[in-house]
C-alpha cells in the first residue's frame, strides 16, 4: 500500500512536470510546477491603491493624488482600528484573483497575493514593529465548507515575509453568521454582534489584523473592537483589497 502511495505521488509529480499548471487568470501562461502563483504579465497588470484615499480606512476618492482626507464614515463614527492598509481596490483583475483564491481552489495564491500585501504594509507603516498578526477567523461550519481560512493563509505569508509572530487562533468566531453581502449597515452590525471571542493576551499589544477584502468595514470594526476591549494598544488592518463605496 505504501509503495502504491509512493508510486502515485511520483506519477503525479511527473504529470505536473509534463503539464505545468496554467495561470488561473489569463489561462495563457504556464506556471512554475512547484511554486504556482500568477504569471508575470498578470502580476504586472495588478494595480496598487493610489492616492487620494481616506487616511484611516483607505476608501478611494476621486481627485488629484495627495489630497488624502477622512471619509464621512470615519469622521462621523471613528473606527476602533488606527488604519487600514490595502494593496489595491476590489475591482478588475485583483477581484478576479481573489475570487479564484477563495472559490476556485487556487489556494496557492496566498503566496503571491500575501507578498504583495506584505510589501505594501512594510512600505506604508512606521518601523515600530507589531507584536503579532491575527487573522479574521472563520466559523467551523464555513471552514468545513471552504476547507481553508483565506485570511489565515494570507496572514501566514505576511508573518513569514515581515518576520512577525502570528496568533492564528487569537480571535475565534463562536457562532455562524450570514454572509455580509447584501445586508444593510444595521443588519451587518447585528449579524456580527457577539460572533467573535478573544483567545489570547492582547493587553498593551500592537496588532496587525489581516483579512482578504474590506467592504464596509463592519467585520474589521467588530474584530478590532474585541481586541481593543481586551486591552490592545493599537489594531491596524491589512487587506488585499478595499472596496470602493459604489461598486
Ligand atoms: Zn496570467
Ligand atoms: Zn474612512
């Protein structure tokens, strides 16, 4: 049996070498069999978020670069996090890449996408290091359905690239919640109320909270609120993509 398993692995490895996987976005270019990701031309097409945007939640604005300011939501209702660093806007090729990553079994995309986010975090934030990284958790039911937590895999790539510790179970989703998509602002808040619990010591810590996409920010606000309530000195949010308000 063991010999058979071994042979099967050898054969599969050989097939991968003969037929390297295709880039999931363009289906044109072959990828490295051992380190699949995105092809160079698709990677070059991804556009990083550019100024102007909200100085706290990174909501993109129209206008000339450099005119960053607070958005209405951050002004009226300041969030419990100190800021959001986003690699790009949730649109076009980046949105497609995230879709493949989450729903089309291209889970290996956590490496190239996570590295892009890590570079953005390193460039944008002050040199004072975070104490650790915490991913936004999935409820067990969702984890069984998807088989992996997209935020955790991203967080692991960030931890490795930025050489930071990670508290993978720092937050836990203690009850299942509805998808936030299509819910109104108040419904989103109600949907997440009491959904997270704290599993680790955060007193006086500076924490980097990692998620894949930030839409209205309700999830990031609720996770940050729990961390701050536990005594965290600062929570900064890192996401691959920030949704523009009207998509
Ligand atoms: Zn490609
Ligand atoms: Zn804002």
